C-alpha cells in the first residue's frame, strides 16, 4: 500500500510541475512588457547550439549576439564540477538546440539603447552608479517598474551590468533598431578604419534598415568619415594663338 501511495504522490508531483509550466510559460512576468518565462536573449557572440545538453552534444549551429530565443525545455546535467543547467531553445525559423544557462538571459527580450542611459542599482534615482549605456548598445530587458526597466548587458567601456535599472524611455524594442545596433557592433570590431567604414556604409545603404531611428546618424557619420576626393586644378592655358 505504501508503495502505491509513493507512486501516486510522485505522479502528482510530475503532473503539478507540468501544470505549473503550462500555466506560467505564457504569463507576463515583466510588469507589462509582455515577456514570459520562455523568452530569452543571447548576450554572447558565437554561442554553440548543440543537439543534446552537455559535452556529448554535437554542434548544429551558432547563436548570434543579441538574438531573441524561445525556451522549449530545461535540463540539469551532473558534471565533475557540479550540476549545470542547459536550455533547449528555438531560433526564429524553427531550428532548435541546447545551450548553457550562462550563455543566455532567461525571461528577457532584446533592445537597443537609443540615448545615453545612466544605470541605477534599483529603480530609484538615489541609487545612481558610474555605469552609463550609450546609443546602439544592445541589452536584455527583463522587467519594468514604474519609469524604470531592469537590464543586463555591457557598456561601451566594458563594464558589465547584471540586473541594473535604467529609464525605459532610453531604449527601443523595434526589431529594425536592434538589428542595426547588432550590425554596428560587428562593424566596430573590424580591424581597420576602412573596413569599419565600409561595413557601416553597407548598413546605411541597406533599404531594409531605412526605417531605423539610427540611420540618420549613421549616414552623417559615414559621410563625415568618407575621404574627400582630391581636387584636380587645371593649369591655365598660357599658349599664345598664332
């Protein structure tokens, strides 16, 4: 009898866990931003996507910095260094694979910084830090409280922000703005000024990005950085006509 009671109790726990997942996976956990527990953002460039969690998983693809993901499963793997959590994620287009917990921000969505944004420790103006996000920085947004949003990311001077708060008016959730910011970050990693300028020009000249709030600024920037063609002055004709 006790054995059956244990089995039933175990089934109830499993059913309860499944029910909780079904009830909460689409629930807004962000204070009105529409972010759920199944939303995630990759904030590491070139993350390996594998067909199984753990070291035995085979490589099936790469996740890009700033990419939006959908979590479909979660597993905890025991290793010699302790337990590690892996998430199965789905990319836009339907491809699925497994990634380490440390490679993504769970219950988040990507955004681009639209104007300088001071980071606060809490959603309160008296907790100001020395960290400041700059336009075109990519962040992961997790929730909103009043006029503040909680974010994860890295500032241009390399300072990491893990759960800091900034004003919500300083960001853009628009897909085109996020895409432009991601491409600008890639352009800035080019080895030479000429290569960076060429990559920025490609962004400006791409018609798919014409609606981005950043295009005007990038157009002006590339115009200023473009080399001025050398002016060729014609020598006056000093020959005398016969």
